[in-house]
């Protein structure tokens, strides 16, 4: 990633070449200016085609698809609840998903899960959209085009031999093999990747998140001298001073501090201290 | 120059007009009535299914209960169709090589679900719920006919709005004791409770069941 300070901050600061590279369709869009007539024509067309959509005969009935084996506890036509976890930046929170025969309709927190206690954050609530969003990834891509899992497995099978033989001038198998993931806290996935790395000592594993927590991790490492994760209990505090931290708002793993923080209202040790949070961003 | 029209022209003219009026009116009536006809609604037509399943053999012949296969009918809006596994509890032992059952065996082997064609249907804008009807003493037969006698399943009733509302106006005569709900060839006997008794038993008659929002939610 280039240092933040050097990237142009607005489009105006960009050179023409950089503009074309960033917004490939900008040039053609600017060369077809819309006059009023054309605009009205297009609006009329949009109105008319809205009417055409009403003539849609509806989805044809595709009949009943009955299960091969009945799913346990699922009554067709009645909503059912399923416990799972929502993982964000490596922090998992327990959720309960209500679904109709496998189609999720509502996400709620899991009262029995220690990192949810029945609450969810906006990200977990938005998972439903994630599921039905037509733009979401539905499978593996190859050079931008959808491909199937068996194809992917076949391609990886073929690459295996090449990856196994060390490159000229090197003794490590797997050089050139890179694995890119988000933050992984799943023990199973972590163990699997470690086994791959053991089999291909030349391979490299990159962990990257769009909004990463690596500075937090590094800071905790500096503070405690070893990699650490902090479980915050704000009930112990009379005044919280948050420096560039959104602990009670939307940081991953913030749910429990947010829930228990009000519990300590009125129980502080010093009579003249107002229970409060100071945030400096 | 003689008159261009003879005196007969008047008669021809009026008959033509009358015929045209008749045709227009009957076409209009037909256009209205056709969607409600048994023919257009495929009442009594056997639908082609992946397996020629016979209720006659399985229900009347073997004595299976509807709920063995339509397991959610008492609890849910949907009656649901049986999973492949239910068929295979028997057909892994009897008729194991029958060609008609190939689709059932394939489904279990390949783990691909079977797709049954719909026989009974109401439009999407109508809300229907099985569980309430079963709980309130309406037998399957009232809407599906004598299923146990059908070698191939067909639609027995037209299922127009009039059909539903006719019973909702006065359900009493169509109710039956709880133990006869799944019997599709049931007739009231001398010791069957009368309509008022059944209405009282099922706590009916306190609500207006013809309210539009009951079926159009």
C-alpha cells in the first residue's frame, strides 16, 4: 500500500492519465452531454417501461422440491432458528438466524453466547442483505469469470506438481505459492493453512483486512511484550478515556463492553466522579 | 329508379343486429366465466409426476395415514410433500427393482431432491393455512375430494373464491369429528353430532370468516 500522504486526495489533484486510469468510463460519459429533450425522452421511456414490467406473468410455478432426507427439527412452512457465528476481523459473535426452510429472514444475537449476550451489531444485522445481494460472490472466480469448485480443485491438483518442485536456485518447495486471507481466528482454518505451509515451506501467507487491526495488535504487543488480546471490562472503570478508539461504538468485539458499561452507573468508588467516557479522535 | 332496398331488408337488418348483439354478449359472458370453469382449472385432470404415485394403493390399500407423508399438515400452513427417505423406508425392501420407482432410487442415491408438480393451487394473493382447518374439524376431503380413491392425484374442487367463502359463511354442515378428518370417504352416521354441536365443540361462529383480510393479507 502506498503511504497515505502521497496519494492524491481529490480527483482535481489527479493528472489526466491518472483520472482515465481511475474512472475508465468518465471520458465517454462527459462526451455525451444530456440536453433537455434527450433527458425527457429517456424519462418517458423509463415511465413507459415501468408499465411493461407490470405485464410480467410472474414466476412460473416450478412445483414442490421435497427434501431427500427431512432436516431435523424443520417443519416446512414454519420459521426455524439456527445458531451460528458472525466473524468480523477475526472477532466472532454468536448469532441466531431465523430461517424459512433454509432461507434466512432475520438475524438476532445469541443470549447464550458470551460475546453476544443476545445483542448484535449493525454488521450482523446486515448479514441478511449479504445473503440476498445479487452482487455477492456465489462461487470461485477465474480471471473474473465464474467457475465451479470441481474446476478449481482440478486446477489446483494440476498446479500441485509445479509447486512441489523447488525452483532453480532454491531448496524450498512451494515458492511462488501465496495465500491471501482476512484475519483468521478459526482454529480449523488456521491449522489447515499451517499444514499447507509445512508441506510448502516456500509458500507465504498474507493476512489483510480492508480496515485492519494490525496497529492495535502491534500496540498491544508493545504494551505487554508479547502478542495479546485484551478483553475489556469497563465496569472496573470510573472514567473511560478513549484515544482514537470506538470501543463502545463499532469496533469488532465491542458488544460486551457496550452492554456492561451502563451496569456500573452509580456504583463508582469516588463520590465526586461522574461516570463517563471521554473520547479523543 | 326503384327503391334500393326491398321490404325484406328491414328484417335482415334487425336479425343481423340481434345476432351480433347475442354474439358480443355471449363472448363477454364466456370470457368472464371461462376462468371459473372446471375445464380451464384442470379439475379432474391427472398431472404428470416424476413417479406415478397412487394414493389408492398407499392409503386405501396399505392404510397409511395422510400425516405419515404430509407430516406438517397439522402444524403449518403447508401440508408438505414427503422426503425421498420416507418412500424408501418401504421401497428399499419392496418393489426394489421396479422401473417406475427409478426416479425415487436415483434421488436417494445422488442426493438430488424430487420435484413434484402442483395439483392443487390458489393464486399467490390468497393466504391459505392447513393447520387451522385441520384443528377446526375440516376434513381433507372437503377441499381435495376422495384422495384415497385416486390412482393418480387430480384436483377435485374448483377452488374459486366462491368455494372458500361458501363454507366460511356457514362451516357447520362441513365439519366432522376430529377422528374422521383424515378419512376421505367419510359419511355422517346416526350418532354423529349435528352441525350446532360441532360448531360449539370447535368454538366456531364467533368471528366473521368472510372478512376479506382473512384470505387476502
